[in-house]
C-alpha cells in the first residue's frame, strides 16, 4: 500500500522539491508530474507575476503540463521554470516533437526582495536543483522553499508584518479520490483561523496589539507614527501574493480543471482577509492526473477545505527570519 504523507504528494505521480536560502531569505518550490497532468490556473489578484499561464486556458490546444513552480524573487523568479524544463528534458519528459522533448512548466512568484538579501534571487539553477530533488514524501513547511520570505499583515508596512511560509495537506476519500494542496502565504491581509479568530494582523509596534487590515483601511491609515500610533501615510504595499497548487487524481477535462482552480480561491478567502487586493497577485494552479471519476464540484469542495486549513498552518510552522517575527515568537 502506498505510504500516506498527509500532503500533496499523496496524489500519485506528484513530487515536490524545495530549495531554501535562509541567509538571503528566499527560495523556490518545484512540483513535478511523473506522467503529466491536465493543468488549469486561476489568477485573481491585482498584481500577478506568472509564466506560461495563457497556455492553460481551455481555448488553447495543449492540455498536459509536466511541472509547476512557485518561487520568491519577484519577477526574477520566473526564470526558475527554465531550470525545471532543462532537468525534465534531460529525463525525456515533456511533449515529444520529433527528437525533442518540450516540458510545459508554468510558474508564479511572490515578492520577497525586502527580506534578507534581495540581490540573491531564485533562477534557473534553483529550478534544476528543485526538480532533481523532487520526491514523494515529507515536504519542508513553514519558512521553506517559496515560503522562505513570505509574510502577511502588511497594511501598516513591513515593520509591522508577521512571518508566514508554505504548507501542504491532503485528503483521501472512499472510492479512491485523492486531493492535495500546497500553499505559499504572502498576503497583504490578515490570517484567521477556522472560527474567524484573528491569528495575524498588522501590529501596533507601541502596544503590541494586532489590528485587522479592515480597521487600518477604515481609518485611512497606511503607516505608523514613530510613537506607534496610527497615522495616515502613503505606503508602498506591493510586497505580496499568495500562491497555491491543487492536485487530484480525479479525471477532469481542461475546462473542469480550470474551474477547480477558480473555486479553490474560496479556500484562501476562508483564511485570508482581505484577499485579491490590487497589491496581491494571488494565483492557483490545478492539476488532474485522471485516475478516478469524481465530479469537479466535490473535488473543489475538498480543495477549498484543505486550503482554509493550510493557510494558518503555514503561519504556525513559520519561523522568524529577516527581522520579521513568527507567530510563535509574538
């Protein structure tokens, strides 16, 4: 019987490799697919940075993808898929066209340049390393991989943020259905638990109290006075973007797998408040390996539930890095 890991690699054929640089406070997370998968994507944030997502549109011909990358480094991290492609090509994986293999590897990035050393950015060599190390099994969570430089609750600026990271969960159902998620939480907004209790919000540096992002916006305050009091100040808040991958062994066509990616955003919305702001580039990839027949709405409901659980987990497993405190240290 196949081992159960409680993460996205419980979907057979899905493997994950993680590259982390704690000194530079950045990294990447690579998902590879042994036999390919039908791929879809839903980009709903106002500031996305993605690669090869147009190809996943149901109107486009290619259906099979061979990997997905999530990375730090802002737009520079969009070089990571090139390294994954190089590795997969060497292994004879991808679309076969004559003597050539062309791996299809979409990707997306988060902004993490203001933590650690922003001059160090994930590139193709990181993608190659991540693909070469990809395996089924335990996945490094918290401040690892693409989540190394992830933070949340930034409406009062980076100085009041809370450290976040990445997390992965899965669910195995009667009838053989498997659904797994992998999330990188790097949001402008707050994170709440399943009961709606605030876990991480913008911190008042003087009192230590956490506000909600909505409270900050309602007061028209986007900064902190030196004494810690709230002050109206124009801030550059564009240091965000939460990303996720949903994988399933369900038999879904390209329209359905794009539908799965779209509805999965509701899982992020269950834990991140607010979501999809003009400062966030939120994107979710969906992958279906096509082994069992289940309706897309059922798969989507499981994916939403798993993401709502995985977002707080990414915070709870994070550690203090780059001067941004983790939840367990506050």
